């Protein structure tokens, strides 16, 4: 069933690329450009706003979204962007990529190297799914190899990688990339007509809420 779901996602993504929505100027609507989670999740950024991105380094649409999303996050310093590497248990490469991501996160290097990993995997077709390959690549980026290996083999990174599939289930993620706003609303390229139309939906979902004035008696 999981394989069939991913096939459907790929076909939907192709259709969205060929037939983009013509009503892009309309305000995003629940049930159309975004959906409400059946089981909303707690927001880690208490009192603030949060966007959680589920991605995979070997996903074309995740790659295409990276630079626009980085630019969007830079313009919205009051919104926390939290990344989660996607892992389907029956795709071993995803676990390897997730372990690389969590290693970079532990070292505080995600912001610096996230685009570089996408470039290596998608553009240069570099296999970064094993410890040796990831450590070689990291050393080429100027990272201390021993420090990288220590982080890669740490209990924390192993636990986070192991728990990644459960996060996808909790956030009800059926496709990649997916973005969850405030733990309540999910949007994705297939819902908006392609990666290029995601940013306006994020703007809509993260805009500050205007308090409703009390009714006059």
C-alpha cells in the first residue's frame, strides 16, 4: 500500500506541473491549497509561529523548494522553520540521509550545508547514505572528520533517525515535500499546483491573526 501511495504522489506531482492551477490569485482555502490535520500536533515554539518541513535529499521537489524556502524563512525571522528528514521504513536510503541530516543538526551546520547536501545528492548524484561516504563528503566541506563521526555515531542521532518514521505518521505526511504550519495545517506542491505556488500559501497560513473585537451589547 505504501508503494501505491508513493506512485500516486508522483503522478499527482507530474499532473500539477503540467496543469498548474489558474486561480493562484485567489486566497488559499482549507480543503484546497491546504488541509487541516485530523490530529493537530503541539508547536515547539511556544507563543510563536512554526513551520515544519518534511523533506528528502533525493526528492526533486524537496530540492526545488529549498532555496525559495530559505529565502522565505530569512524574511520571516519571527517564524521558526523546523526541518524533519522523511523516512519510509522500507526505503533504506532515507534512513541514511536522515542520519546525515541529524548529524549536521547536532553539529549546528544545517543552515550552512543544507543546500550543499541537496546539490551533492541531486545534482552530483553522490551517495551519502553510509557513514564512510558521508564522512568523506563532510571532510571535503571543511568539517573535522573525527567530530563528524562522533556525532554520526552518537546515541542522540541514532535515536532521532529511528524515531523519524513515527514523526511522519504523527504529522499525517503522505507526500514530499510537505509543510505543516502551527501543527494544524498541511500544504504541499500537489495541493497548490507546484512548488512555485507554496510560498503564498505559507504567507497566508503564518500571517499574524487579528483579534476579533468583542461584540457591542
